[in-house]
C-alpha cells in the first residue's frame, strides 16, 4: 500500500533483486544517475553509507561526523546534487515519509538538494495520519514528505521541484 501510494505522488521506490545491502544499492543509484555531490544526515546507517560512497561521489556535508553552523549547512545542502536521510516512519495510505528533529541534518538534506534519497529500513509503518499522530511522542518536530515538491500554475501545468526536491527516491532492502 505504501509503495503504490508513493508512486501515485511521483515518488520512486527501489528494492534490490537480491540481498544487496542498502548502502551498495544507493551507491549504484548514485553512479547510474551521474550524481556528483551528496549530503548525509545523521541516520543509523550513516557510517556504512559513507564507506560505500567513498570514491563514488563527493560528500560535501556529513552531519553524522561534523557540526555545521546553520548558514554552512544551508549553503552545503543547497549546493548538493542529492541528500541522503534515514526515515523515521512512513504513512501508508498517502505514501508519506516522516522525519523527526531527532537526527541532525534530516530536514535540510531532504528539502534543499534536487534529489532526496530516503532509506526506510528502520521506519515505523503507520496505516494513516490518525494512527501516526496518536502514536508518536510529542517531544520532536516532524516533517512529512509526500513525493517530490510540486506546484501548478493557473493553467494547471504541474511543475515538480519548485520548492524542494524534484525527485524523492525511497530505498528498502530485501531483508
């Protein structure tokens, strides 16, 4: 259900054919899409991802190993081709990704680069928004991401990426 609803809002969903690691799957995607620069938020698989990306892409900001001022962080994230984040939860009936204020860099890495690469292996799954809101702790702020940024002009022409990422690509390993 989540996958179908994500695809319905122009998101992309990638699962490997075999037991390929999430890190190598993302590294392969980066190479095949000619992505040159990335920023990484501070998510649980962060160190493994850094190792997999060595030599494949330039990591211009790594929130898991280095602090940045807000101005530095905004500048670096806006300059990156892609941002990589872990996802805390997904809301199945809308294909929505949820990130919290718990991990450093999540909101900037998911909203400023033109491509958001989202890792959902550790995500809590909620059926709908009501279940999410009634089950989540109130001590964090949450960002809800439902597909790529989109807007339409007066002629109803849809434009992707006007106020955020043009592509949202969700990765999930087989295991």
